[in-house]
C-alpha cells in the first residue's frame, strides 16, 4: 500500500521524494535554532580555556544568527536535492544561462556570504577576548591596537569574499579585470582619495598616539570622550551625550586638545567689590583669599593668583585664578562651590560688599 503511494509521480518526482523533501525542510526550519546553539556550543567549548572573561552567552549572541542562516541554506540544498525539474519545463542545463544557473549561482553566493559572516563574527568574539584581557591589565594602547587590527582583518576577509564570488563563482578573471580598469581605475582611485587620506590618518594616529580610546579631547567645537578609533573615522561621545563621527584626516590636520592629559581644572573670574571698599580692606581680602587657596589641599599647587586687578566701570575688581587638582567635573564643581562660600565669608569678615549685579556684569571663564 505504502509502496503504491510512494511510487506515484507529481511533477516528475515520486511521492517518496516529495516526502523526504518536506521532512528535511520541516526538520531544518524547526530545529535550526537548536542545531545552531549546539554547533556554537561545541565550537566554544573546544577553545573555552582561551576565552576567559567572555562567556558562552556572548558567543551565542554573535554566532547564533549566522549559524541559523547557514543551516537554513544547507537544509534547502539537502531538501531540494531530492527533487529535479520536470522535463516538460524544458529547463536548459546548468552550463547555459537559465533558471538552473541562476538558482545555482545564487545559492553559491549566499553560502559564501553566510560563511564570511560566521568568520567575521568569530573575529569579533576573539577581539572581545583580547579586549577583556587588555581591560583587566589596564593597557589602553593595546585595547586600541586590538580594534585597529580587528577592523583590518575584517576588511581583508571581506575583500577575499568578494574575490571568491567574482572569481570562483562567476568565473571572472580578476587579473584581467584589474588590468582592464585603465582610466576607470584611475577615476576610482581619485574618487577614493579622501578614503585613502583617512586611512593614512588612522595610521598617523596609531603611530603618533596623540590620544587613545577613552580620552577626553576637544576638536574644534566638539568636546567628548573617544569611544572608537577606526580606519576611516573616530567616534566621539560628547558631553551632551550625542555621538559625533570625525574623519581621521581632520583629526590629523586639526589641532587636538587632549584634555585627559591635564592634571587640573582652572577657575578664572573677577571678584567685584563696591567703590567704598578701603585699601586696607582690599589688602586683607586679597591676602586672606591667597592664604586660603595656598593651604587648600584641593588647590595646593602653588599656582593660585589673587590680585587687585582693575578699576571697573561700576566696581573694584579682584582677579581670582586657581586650579583644582582633579579632572572629574563633579569634584571640580564641589571644590569650586566650597571656595565660593569661603570668598563670601572672607568678604563679610572684612566688612566689604559685593557690587550690585545691575551695575556690574560678572565675567567668568571656566576651563
């Protein structure tokens, strides 16, 4: 009975062939996630001793989807390999341009792309391992080198993937193609001029080391922390939490102020007092404030300057210049607040008064 149904033909394929095609498709679609997890689990545990600090969940996150697509493609191949095109469709052979050739070439391209995707994700995982090792050893320069090398390897692999598709799948003579570009190649090179300049800029940044990942820098009107230094551009997280991408060529050609290399933050402003302040009061305020800043552990670097600066239009101005020994902005604000309270106390103790705001515009510059 079963043999009778199995031998029945549908579109020049037996019922048994259609059955196995459906079984393979159902199995692959239903269990592709399970199979991809099992495969990734086996690969991970084959070298788990080298992946300290980066768990299997990260490996699954990176490779589950590429593996799933790869398994889906294999499932489609295994399922439809059981079938063949009906003779009445009069399909031309795979050696000639037609539906067979299009399907065959498309499958080869997708398999090549999915394999490349798996390799690229695997490189990301290895990069994460080395990033973790650089982090626990606090080697920022090595961490920057890892990102640089990873991007370089991924670019090389992507180019190799393109060459395999053109050469091995579409049988294009790569050497003749490059040689035949001629003027077109020159035009392409000119069009890629900025890309090449940015690439050279990335090498300059890496070799000259004007900054590293994590540094706080100022470029033109942009101030923020370096999040990533790539081949073409550098990404900066600004103080407003926005994301700015700057071409490496601009970073090399423009002056970069590396704020992370500073060891202090500056406060510079004028203290405005009324014109009825006496000379003795002025001298007492200047000396008291100078002594306070010189003995303050948060500003004790001998660089505080308190001077009777100028006669303003509506006030007598005392210049206040000091440095706070921190790079943390919140700490800087806290120290500055305490110093402001002390300034008010010193002025009050010397029976002097501040100039009224409506008669004097207070100029403050913070760095």
